[in-house]
């Protein structure tokens, strides 16, 4: 009887602890969001979106940083997405089951979790040193290197969800594989692929480490892709660690902006998957 | 048998030549498309190769100048141009291991809650919330750690640790010194919160691969929920659990921004977990753009090369363990 009670108590305690662990995890998400909102909203103003980053002590906004982030994220996705999609297509269709594709898949998985600061060093060595100066282009390429493994992974997963029967039907009509892939498989997997792209954008738009010594930073308005460019994450980093109150305020507002953007992207991606039937998670 | 009418003959030849031209064009496009996908796939390999080569190239001056001593010396002095990797490597390993000590039990709890405990209406929202925590960029964890977590730890947690654990033999040394707020312990806590969602996502996916029949046989024998988890689910998914933990460890080792804010960037090894330290990625992030001189820059790249080797081993091991799992289940990590 006693032993039975012990087992019951152990059970309740263990399950109680696991519920507690979940509460702890949710608490941190809530705490971080709350801090961001309460500190960030205070700095929301028109000036934030219409003025450039100020010198210490005077007022200003983060217009140039927002512009820089958008531009470099676009460069990253424009370079990274096609490469990632094509490579994912190879893994899912042409190279399915081959030895080469299992090696590539493994390497891609390693790149997917490789530290992003290493990517920054890599681009610094091959682009910044070669060009002789920091540039927005180098920052965009660094982001592309991060976006590629994400896109490869999601594209392959999504193409694998397309029923084999559809591919067979197309092949039976005499279509070459490229025709089957572009006319049958891509449209069937469209919502899944779009989700993958959204996730890739979400991933690279918050990256800081790869931009630190590729795009560097720029206090002024600049549209020159061959010169240094400001970005939201790098400005958050510099401003948050500065001793000036107004810079810290800009950092909080920027942080809120970045996080809200990324969370909206992630949630949209999730909705796209469940609505488009691109696969159940 | 007469000859076919003239018109038909023309149509036949036209159709035949159209067929060959059409087929040739199709074959050409096929070759083009297949080649493009293959090139893109090979580029993934080239990327990894490029990373390795560029790191070796950039780190070479430091490695050849300091030799093996680079790994064993604690000195980091830009004035005398002497650099050693021991302090950052130590900091990287200690913060990551400590973070795993905190994160593993909590992730395990979350995974159990999500797979075995939560009613179905709660499963999805909680799961999504945990995944959103994973989507929050690391710099946000950094700024939150610096302005919110560090003061809380400094005021409420660290004095308590110093008072109660400081006098103890052996582990007491870990909790000596003033409560700085920022330091190794704070960095570990921030890292732990960051890797939580990754580890719990993998664990949840692994737990979900356990066949219901196995669990039901456990329940059929009269086991409690916890006994089924501990004696059926966990042993069945052991490899996957370890793989998930290693994946989290790989993230913690390479994490830059979250740590840079709260570690204090001090190039020394202190026995106390409360004092400032540094990690490889924090050193690079803090010093790279300000590094003057080839040897200084090269030493930082050499640190990066060391980080790459450490994370590569951990991540490769993790991926190898997770290979057997359904890949789709892991697409979030």
C-alpha cells in the first residue's frame, strides 16, 4: 500500500515539475516581450521613422538603420533564396537517395547550426579584405550565406511532401523532370516554399554578428551599396551599450521593431502552412 | 499500296521535324535545369570548404607565430602583441556547460508537458509560444539580459549565493567575490533561456516518435504516467534526446550577441562564476573592428577557427544522432 502511495506521489511531483518547467519557459517569453513593449513604446514617435541616427545627446531616429536592414535583408534573400531553392530541389528530386546528396544534406545541416559570427569572419576574409572596405554588399552576402541552409532545408522538406502519384502522372504524360518540377511540383508545394522563405527572412533580419565587420555601421543616410551601412541589429548593439539615455531609448525602440517584425513573419509563416495544407507540423 | 497523298507526307515530315526540335529543346532545358540544381547543391559544399580555408588562411599568422602556446596561454595583451586563447576557450566551455545544466531539465519538462500532459486545446498554443521564443533574435536576449536580468541577479540572487554557498568547501570558490551582475553566471542563464526552445522542440519531436503501443503496454501493466515516461519513452528516444542536447550545446557554444552584452569581456580565468569573463564569440564581436595590427586580427580569426572546430564536432555528432529521425519533424531547428 505504502509503495503504491510512493509511486503516486512520485508521479504527481514529476508531472507537477514538468508543468512548472513549461510555466518557467512561458514566463521568460512573457518577461522579454513585456520589457520590450514597456521600454520600446515610450520611444515610438514620428521622428523615429523620419530621422537618422543622432550624435550623442541630441534627438533623432533610426531611419537609416531601418533602410539598411531592409536593403541587406533583401540582398540576402535575393541571393540566398534561388540558390537554396535549387539546391533543395536537387536534394529532393534529382539527387534523391544518392550518396552525394546525403553528404550535401549533412553539410547543410551543419551550416544551419554553425555560429553566425563565423560567417561574418568568412565574408570579411573573402570580400571585405578583397574590396578594401566595409560594404552593405558584403553584409548582404553574409546574410545570404545564412539564408541558404535554411532555404535548402525547407525546400527539400516541402518538395518531399508532394505526393509521388502527381509526379508519376506528369512523367507518364511524357514530361521531362524539369517540366514536372516547375509545372507540377513547385505549384503543389508553393505555400510550403513561401513559408520557408518567410522563415529565412525572419532568421536573417535579426542577425547581428555577421554584420558587425562586414557592413559595419553608418551614422548617416547612405544608399551606397559599396560603402558601410547601418542596420537595426548593429545599432541596437552599439546604442544599448552606450552611456547615453537617448541612444539607449533608440535601442529599445529598434529592438521592439525588430522583434515585432520577426514574430509577425514567423506567425504568418505558420498560418500559411496550416492554411495551404503544405504539411502538418 | 499507293503512295500516301502528297499533303499527308508533308505533314508527317513537318511533325517529325517538330518532334525532334521539340525534343531537343526539352533535353537542352532539362540539362540546363538539372545543371543549375546540381551547381547550387555543390555550392553548399563549397561554402563549407570556403569557410574552412578562409579561417585557416586568416588564422595562419597567429598559429605560426605563437605555435601550440596559443592554446595554453591566458595572456591577451594588444599592447605587447601577445595573445593566448585559454581564457576565451575556458569561458566558452564553462558558460555553455552551465547553460546546459540549467536548460536540460527545463526543456525535458516542457517536452513532457507538451507530449504527455497538456490537454489537446493547450498543446498547440503552448507549442507555438515556445517556438516563438526560438524566433526571438539573440540580440534581444542580450539587451534584456543586460538591463533586466543582470540587475535582478545582482540584487536578489548573487548576494544569496555568496552568503550561503560561498563558505562551503570545494564549490564555495565558485561563488566568491562581489556581485557584479554581469559575468559568467548571468551569461549562462541568458544562454540557457536561449537554447531552451531548441532543445525542447527536438525532445518533443523525439518523444512523439515513440509508438503508442509501447506506451499503452506500459499503462496496461499499471504503470503511472511518470513511470511510462521514465521507463518507456526516455529509453526508446535516448539517442534523439542526446542529439537534441548536443544541438543546443552547439548553439550555446557559438552564440555571440546574447553573451557579449552580459559577460563583461575580461580576458582572464577566474574561479568564481560571479566575476566577468569572456567567450570566443564575445571577444571577436567586441574587438575585431578595433583590432590594430595583423597579429591582433589574426589571433581573433584564430579564435574563430577554434570555435569552428569545437562547434563542428558537437553539431556533427548531434546531426549524426538525429539522422535516424524523421527529418520533417525537425524542420524547425
